[in-house]
C-alpha cells in the first residue's frame, strides 16, 4: 500500500502515534537511523537521515530541506528558473510510513521515501513524488483507471579497487553466461536475500549483455510504490555491493561504446480489477482504451525522452540495433521497437499483459517518468488516439515509404533535441505544471552546457559514477 494523501503539518491522521510505535519497534531491532529519500529533477537520489527516536517528530513536522535541489545538476552545479534555484526558502520532508523498510544491506538503518511540502503545509510544485500521486489519483477519479508498473534495473559491477575514475568489470564471461553468474554468486545471493527481507518480490536476476552487467526484474505495484521500489532496490544493490568490495554504476553509458544500462518501464492500465491489455477485441488482446493509451505514449515519445532519457550519457546508449528502442515504432514482443506489447504467458495473460517502454534509463527520476508516461497515455484515451500499423523486426530496416506511412522516425539523438520536443509538448508540460516543467527544462539545459565540448569517452566518464 502507498499513502495517497498529502502530508500535513502535525502529521497525517494516525501517523504520529504509528511513528512512535514504529520507533520503539525499530530500536528494538537494532535500527539507529532512518534514511529519508527522494529523487531530484536530475535523477540523483538525495537523502537526509534522522535518529530512530526522531521518527515521530518527522512524521508530525517533517525534516527541513532546501528547495534548491529541484534545480541541482547531476554533478551538484545549480541552475535556476524564475521560481526555483535560489538559496531562499525551505521545505519539509515527510516520510511515508507505509513504505518504510529495514535495510537488510545496511545494518542499523531503515529507509522511507518522502513527500516534500512547503512550510505553510501546501503542496510543493517541484516534488516529483507528489506529482505522480496526483496523476494516479486524477486517473482514478476522472477515468476510473488504476495502473500497475515495474521498472527493470540494469547495472554494471566494477572493482572498487580500480584506479579512481576508471571502470574495471568485476566479472567476465559472455552475455547471459554462467561464468559471470558464478563469479559474482556471493554478491547476487546476498542481494536476493536482502530483497526478500525487505519485501521486494524478485521475478528474475541474471547477467546482461555488457561486461560486468546484470539485471534484476521485480514485481509490479501501483505506480508510486513501483517508483519507490526502484529507488529502494538501487539503494540496496549499491549497499550490498560495497560489502563485497564492488562498485556499481546505473549510468546509461558506463563506457562510450557498447550496450548501456536501461531502466525499461512495464505499465498496464486496469479498471475495476480488469487488465485492459488482455482479453480485449483490439490487436493482441488490447481493449480500445489500452490501444488508445499505447497510441498516446507513442505519439509523445520524442518529448518523453527528455524525462525518460535525461542525461547526456543517455544518448550514448540510445543507438539503433542495440535493443534500446530508438524509433517511434511499436510491435508485439519486438525488442527493437520503443514500445513492446507484452501479451504474457498463455494462462496468465490477464495478469501479465502490459506495455513495455524501452527508451528509459536509470538516470530518469522514476516518479517523473511514470507520471509523464501515464499522462501521455491518458491523453491518448481522451482523444481516441489510433495506433499505426505495427512493426516486426528491426525498424532500421524499413524503407523510407513504409516508415513514413507508419510514422516511424528516429527518436532524438541528443538531449538538446529531446528538450526542444519537450518544450513544445503542451500535454506533458501541463501535466507537470509550470514550476516542475520549467525545472525539467532548466536542469536538462544545464547538463547540456556541462558537457559542451566533451567527446563521447569523456561524457561517459563524467557520469559513470553519478547514477
């Protein structure tokens, strides 16, 4: 369960008493501190922490944090909008007690995601978690829709003993190979144990394509909880890796060439307990609303990349014929299409059918990414958007006439192109609201300026250990 009510000064009903009881329970389990976590506009996880005894106070009155982080860059530079980026003001971080967990990979610590509100108790327009909660609540109220989501997590494991700034893979062997799984079996076994202890159901974990690369897939939850889970799992991977003398990178491009780390999103729309992506009369079992939802996402993919692929390093990963999904194309189980319709296994399609969005990486703020994807899909439903003909095989092989007839074109090849598309997209900007939309554009422009003049190798190196 994820709390859908905004926090208020004095605490949500029952939260202060609950936090007091939790504080005693956690202290008895040897937990000394609570990590209060959120993700900034640049996609970087930021935290404050409080002693376990202070949890009730945090639930009642929050913990102070400057709003300046809404315009922080990945390397801690600061840009500004007309509202954000100054040293003025303060916010309060309120932990969501429903999502608090004891960290199995960090003995002595628990973790909770936060919503950020203004000092006067009003919503902070730059809070991405609050934005996603609002999108989900509005979809339920206005369309009778709920959603289930999961974010794949790919990461690359390096040796912590490598020279500063360099990447040396911690495992060898071919893609998906047994050698790599064996070499890091102690690390991955502890990671699975930590996930289980934290209530994270893991579908699979395996070596991926690039040297030292792994992937973990977790169960689907409501979108806010799914975003929380993505942050928590990455926090856990990093902590467990350190206990094994390893260093991990979630950067889209650890190296300038080769396959990078993705963060594919799986998303399904539901109404009255029924999955709209299964059992319908449209293509591949989709209902009319599911097909229109998919068409809405497809239509806005160029603008969405400013949110789902937000780093200059993202565009080192988004290359054709590398299963990154770099064309505005959709298809059934087609891994080169940006949108992959997943029917699920026969006998379980009512549970498993979903839409996979591939041009997403883990530099993305998961709350922004999910909120914008859902907003794009809802716009498709509202306008009755229609999917073009599907694509099979690699879209790069389509002739010009066929590609044009299907609306298949290359997604932005640079962050600057993505920002231009985002700024022109009223649906996404209206969904985010002017303050958060301007923060997204300003931070992206700041990242573009930060790498001006750098070649691909230096761009990859600049972001290698940031995410």
